[in-house]
């Protein structure tokens, strides 16, 4: 006699993983999965009979989303719930660039777009002041080690609407060699609208650090024919005879920079302009 009772038994299925429930907290950085919007939770309110959370991005724009499913917190899918009652939080901390610091946030997946700077020192200075912002935005900074063949480098990169370039050039002033190089580079196919070349007026990014930060009134004048960095260090009174002295001099200069307030406005504005250009596609 056959037993057919097995056919009535329910075949077990794996239960779907239950998402962690997280009460909304002011200052929490969230990503809306559907739109990709990333922002800091600035308020929770009732709208149209439902609870919504307003997320503010790094440029101060806000967008509201229904509380519940569809959010990532530090890369983890979560279910948002109503905030718990607690004492008001402290004012948000600021990064070195002056933007709201996003703590415990995994760096965003790197964009195809890039920031190009002339050399290693430029990259290290940008990273020290804007590194937090760049990681939040998923932007990588790359040193070029010179811009003499900038047009060729842009052509090899192949810029486009989803693959932009923001380029920071030293000594970009009217009539300079750098200004001619930049003008030629912008005639590269694909550059228009997808490449932004900006620059500061200084011979080297060292001068973008305010001199009072290292206790001098102004940067020394370097005699023509003398290596510029060597001349600067000699004028300040720091060791300057060897490449190792120059490297240590830069390390000392970089270590004196704590925030954007230690840099000249002519550099601050250009870096912010590049970041805004590369993230402009995030506007929704």
C-alpha cells in the first residue's frame, strides 16, 4: 500500500531575510535606493498623512522620502522607523573643507569622472582639506606630473557626460604657458561641456597655503635660475640642500594645514568649482 501523505506536506522554503529596523536620527546619512539620492537626515515630519524624512545633500539641497523600506545605511539595506525621543543632538561637526562631516559612512563607489592636479603635492593638499567630501561623492584625485601634453591626456581619457574631468592647473594666468596649454586642451574632441580646466595664480601649490600659517608675513621671492622649491625653503630658513630636505619641507608645510581657512581663497574657490562640476549630474 502506498503512502501519498507526502504530497500534502508543505515544501519548506527559505524565509526572506528580515531587514534591521533603524529609528531615524538627525545627522544620519542615508541613500535612497530608487533614486540614488544621498543626504543627511535633517528632519522628520508628517506629509499627506504619512511620515517622511528630509535628506540634505552636501550642497544644501533637500528631498523628502516616505519612512520605511528602500534605504541604505552605511551600505546596508534597512527599514527606517520613527525617531526615538531623546535629547537634541549636538551641532554637526565640520570637515576640514567646512562641509558637514559624515561619520561612519563608507566611501561611495568611485565615479568614472576624475579630478586631475599637476603633481603629488597638489593631490596631497586637496586630499587633506577636501578628502572627506571627495570620498562621500566618490571622486578620485589623480596627479598628472605636468600638463605639457594635457590635450593628449584628455584625448586618451575620452571624456563624456558620464565621464567628466575637472583639472586644476598651477600658474593659470593670462599669457602664461599654462593658459595656452589649457586653451589648446579645451579644443580636444569631447572636452566641451565635459572638461573643466581651472587654476590658481601661484607658481606652485605651496603658495596657496597662507604664509602666516608657518609664521611668515609673505612667501620669499626666488631668484631666477634657482629651483623654486629650494629657493622657497632657503628664504624661509629651512634646510634646502637635498631632495630629502625638499620632501621634509613639504611635509612640514602640509602638516601646518588644518582646515580650508589655512588656504588662499583663489585655491578654495577653484577646488569647490571642480567638485560642483563633477557632481552636477546629481541634481534631481
